[in-house]
């Protein structure tokens, strides 16, 4: 694959088993600290001490706190995805299943409001240097939605709808965390945007 040195970091080689274990300790420490005190509680030196790695090693894995917290969000979403696969949504339509899935994910974040706030703030602060980590969050969210829809090979139109749903879910998180929206309002917004799925469903269009 051609390199794009001016806009992206080179692809990292696969992690060894020890490196992956070290990375997981770092992510768990980040989540613990954020869960206790939010964005400001995640200090790189304290993360290094808590995960038992040298500070320089931590920076080799994650160049900044924003990189670390965005990666933490991807890790949390991956865990949610595993839980959702074990207990898939039971809605009769794709729109109902996606709405149920996103509300279940939202309730999981609701149980850890400081962690949710830290991760969302990191996403908001992320600049182009964090693009690979942000892309991983987006891909994970897309995979969660497509699984709920039951789609393995979505059309461009369906992927466009998924992106709109992702944007709405992210916006709903921000407005809830800032106290500008209730859980009931979030549910209405999520259920409303998920109805866009019906517009791309051939079975619904024919009925």
C-alpha cells in the first residue's frame, strides 16, 4: 500500500503477545482513571504507574492523552460488540434492532458517566494526528450497527444511512453529557434517525 507520510502514520507492525498484554493494561488503567474522575483524571504519568510501564513506553503506544482515550473508546465499543453478539437485539425490523442496540450501548455508557465524558471529549478534541484511532472507533460503531441490521454487504446508500445514525448517536451522547437532553429525548432521537433504515430496505419499500 502506498505510504502517505504527510498525512498519516506508517502502519505499525503486529504486536507481540507481551506487547498486546501491555497495551491492554494501559487501556484498562486509562478506563479506570477516567471512570473515577473523567478527562482531567487521566494523567499519562499516573496511567504509566498504574499499568506498570515506563512513561516513555506509554508514549510509544499512545503519543498523547487524546490518542489514549480515543483508543479506550474503541476498546470499550469492542467489548460492547462482544456482549451484543452474545445477546443480539430482538426487534422485528432492522430499524428497531439498531435503535435497541444503540440504546443498550448508551445505557452502558450511562453507567460510567465520567468515562463516557472523557472518551467523548477526546473524540471532540482529536486532530488529524489521531485520525487512525478515530477511524477505528468509526469502524467499530459501523460494525455494531451493521450487525444489528443483519447486513454483511451493505450498499453505498445503506452505508450513508449508517453514517447519519453514527453522527446522531454521537451528538446525542454530547447533549446528554452536557445536561441538555434527557434519556427520553435521546431515545426519541435515536428511534427517529433509525427510521431512515426503512428507506433503504427493499422489503419495506415494496410494502
